[in-house]
């Protein structure tokens, strides 16, 4: 089934007796009050959600979707005093993501969309958001174009772009050695990583001794690993996402490379490593969030606790991203006191959240969220099947560092349009 | 450079044998039953998950039962659903097996979640060996040995056992086999079960190498279709030769033109179909004409 209406699905479990009792209680609750209902009050506010239900990114999308749904559940499924519901559609490929975004707008009349698990999907949804004038939060995509050359007034992006991740991780890699091998996915995210890390190391006196682009969904990396082994680099820079990264790391370990040549990659998901297993997990990474980070603000700790209670497992970074993306949209609808798209966009541009020494929020000139990242390695001995990472640094550490890492308006490739 | 070519060729052979194992099941199901089984990748995933659960609960040797369990699921599916389609419009088979593929993926997702589950090779198969420039892991050697053994055993079964002879005869003229008093429905259930068993065996062997998750079928089904098409639909020998060709071509493309790695097997398929539209060993089968 392609549609998933959260509130409606719950009704299926209510029996006849429960329905009668509920109807009776509802009727009784209305007795003392004057009837002031109208058509608008009865109509739920619909929020669109496009996270993959099929394909290579589905493992991350499960956590993204659960985080997004939790954000609405924490408000008792109400917005502006009205019932609210999420309509969840699939993103099987960029075309499918675009078609489903059009369905959300045309058929379901959603007031905003959260989604875009892969950069190519997010770019497709962003084009619809611009055309249909509907606010869209891209909560997971990292390709630079989204808030760069392809930016628009209705698209907001939570994940820091590849350049920011590179600025944080590349100095650590360069301190290991200056001969890098770059293995990246053959689409926007991977190509950004390839360019970004290649630019960094050549500008810092090093060299790329080999570079391969890998098709998405590659089941066997052994031939690529043999090439890397022959090239003898100091560090391997990865740019492969989700289950592809899981497969690569399993085979990296199987071919005896784990611990021999350091592996580094930006923006990895917790689930990617959970699937690798403690025996094979390896690498140095940037993460957007980690449930064991003691510096997480109280609101995020509460979210993580609510998630763990509901799903009986810790919140992944993707849970936080889905939650944070949806929370920003819902907060902004409340702040705008309206479902009008222009008012929500205005409120999103002003939305922010205090996170330790920095304030996370969307910049008005490119709609990129500014935030800090975690640099993390794999624990030497993993004893908890969920707790794989040692957080080594949280960067940028202050507001001055944020501007340096994310760049200024003058450096931005975004030519923001008007509403 | 010669060292690298040799090393990649050996590596490609191992990958090719895994593809062969996936494709042979698909090929015999088409050859005997006339069904293009889109759910074959799902049986591959089911084999991996059976291995995962059996390994977790009872250890690695119990995981060896995963292919048999997958074959049993296949027999049940054939008896409940597939057999209703024999002799009917081929499109119905495509639709049913495509729906089954989606259904099995959804069931796996419901039972195990969408996220990958860790699964590594047993400790006694960890490590690798080097012969000059050739590096091969012990686990891949194990995969190679099991695959060759399974293929030889299956060939002997078809060639030398009475059941195998009935299968071969039934694939050519089912009506005549029935008229001779042989219970063909049971034979066909067995064939579908054996095809699924082979897919389950491939899933079990691939689980420590690939990512174990409900959507892992996608990584198996496309190469399997390419291998079967190149080899010729229904041809056992064709599937073996085509699988090895695809494995070696992929490995060599990664070495010399990595950006073409994903497209290499499709280019190979297109080139072979231009010369031989029925595939390398494809024959004219009266019942499918």
C-alpha cells in the first residue's frame, strides 16, 4: 500500500463496543459546551511525508519516518487547535518522489512536506515545492545544490551540505596521511564528496592516488577493494550511503583491510554501522547526532526517551533528523498561526533552537540549517549492540565557527527567489 | 598489470558462481513450469533470513538448513498459488510472482524491521589466502566449493535419477508425461521447491558478504535475469556459462572502466542478444512458441 494515513490506521483496531463507548463519551463531553464547530474545525490539517518504503535507503527511512511521526504525536496530533495527520508516501526513485510530492499537494492538500531521504529524491521534491508553493523540509539530503545552485524560497534543508562535513572531517584524515583513495557513489551526494575531498587534499599538499564511482546497490565491492589494496593509500575516503556502506564495510573486513588502511566517511547513519556488526565495523565518521552524546539538549533527550519507550530500541541519528525536520515545520505552523504557505515560510526563516553553545536555525538567504556535527570513531570494543561510536569532537563549537564552516552569504551559490 | 588482471579474474569467478546459483533456480523454474518467477529474489532474501535466525538460535551448522526451509516455503507457495496458473496467460504469472515479491519483502520488514541486520562468516572461515598476486578469502573459497558441489549434484540428479528424467520429460511435454500415469503436479511442486532451495542456498551463502535486509532481493534478481537471458531461458549449462561471463566482465570493468561497472552486464547482454536473440544456449521450445 502506498498511502499511510496515521490517524485512520488506528481506527481499524477499534471494536464495536469500543466505538459505542467512545461515541458516547464524545457526545457526553460536548454536552456542557455550546456547539461552535464549523467545517474547518472538523477538517484535519494534513502534513505530507515522503520517506522511502522501498529501495536501498529504506532502512534509514524507517527511522526518519518514525522520528517525524513522533514529533506530531508529542503534540497529541493537533495543530492550531485542530486535529492533524501525516500522509506518508513512498520515494522509490527521483521520478516517483516527484510524482508523490505532486499527489500530496494536489490530492491530499498538505500544508507542508518533510522528506527526501536521498539527495536525488530531495532535489525532485524541491522542484515540486517551488512550483506548487508548498514548504518542504529536506531532512536527510546532503548534496550542495539543494541550498546552493538549486535553492528556492520553499525548500529548507536540515542536513549540513557535503562541504561542511568535509571541512570538519578532512583535517582528521590529513593528519593520518596525504595519499587518499576516494570511493564514492555515482550520484550527486558521492560526486560532491569526491570533489570536496579532492579539492581539500590537493590544496593541502596531498594527492588522490585513485578514485572510483560506484553504482548504487552494488552487491560486491571486492574488485574495488582489490584496486584500493594495490594503490596503497594512507586513507580511504568513502562516499557511499546506507546499505551500500554496510555491504562495503562487511567486505572490507572480509578481505582483511580493516585496521590496515584507515577508512573515513561523512554523514553516516547509525543504522549503516548497526548492520555491519561489531566484528566488521570500522572507520572515522561525521554524524549529525548521537543518542549517547551527553551534550544533547533536554528536549532531544526527552525525544530519545520517548522513542526508546515506544520502539524498544535507541533513537538513531535519522530518528532525530526526521523529528527535527518535522518539529521545525510544526513549530512554524503554530508560530505563523496559519496554514498559509507564505506565512509558514516566514516562520521557518525565524525558527531556531538552542543546542548547547550554538543556536540551530535556517538561514534566510539559502534556507540551510546551521548546526554542529560530531566527529566519531568506532569503539575499540563494542559491548552494546547499539552503542558503536566514540564521540571525539563536536564541531563547529561556537557561532564564529559556524559561519566559517557553513560559509557566508557572499560565498553562497544560492540566488534566492521570492514568494 | 597482469597481476591485477589475474587477481580480478579469480575474484570475478567467485562473484559469477554466486550469480549462477541464483540464476539456475530461476532458469529451471521457467524451463519446467513456464513461469517467470519475479519472486525469486525474495526467496534469496528468505534464505538469508532463515540462515540468520538459525545461526543466532542454534549456531552455524544449523544455518545450513536454511536452503531446505526456503525450498519448503517454495513448495507451499507452488501448491497454494502457482499451480493455478499452469497453462494460463503468462502475464498472470508475472503479476502473481511480482506481488509475491512485494509481499515477502513486507513480511520480512514486519518481522525483522527495515534496517540491516549484522551477519558475519563463521570464525573458522575467517581470513584469506594469497597465491602470488591472487588474494581470496577462505569464505569465498567455501562459497565457490559449495556452489560447484551444488551444481554438480543438481546436474547428476537431473541426468541420472528417475525423478530427474520425469522433470526433463515433463518440461518438454507435460501432457504426455501425465498420460503415462505420472503424477505431474507433485513433480512440478518439487521443481519449484528445488528452484527456491537453490535461491535459498545463494541467500545463505551471500548473507555474510552482502547486507542482510528485506530489500536485498533487488541486488540478486537483476543479475539473475541478465544471466538467464544471456545463457538462454531454461538452459542449465547456459546459466552457468553466462554467470561466469557476467562475473568476470563486471570485475574487469571495475579494473579498467569503473564508471561502467553497473552497466557492464547489460551491455554484455545486449551484445549477445544482437548475435543470438535466444541467448547463448537458448533453444526453440515447442510449448512456449
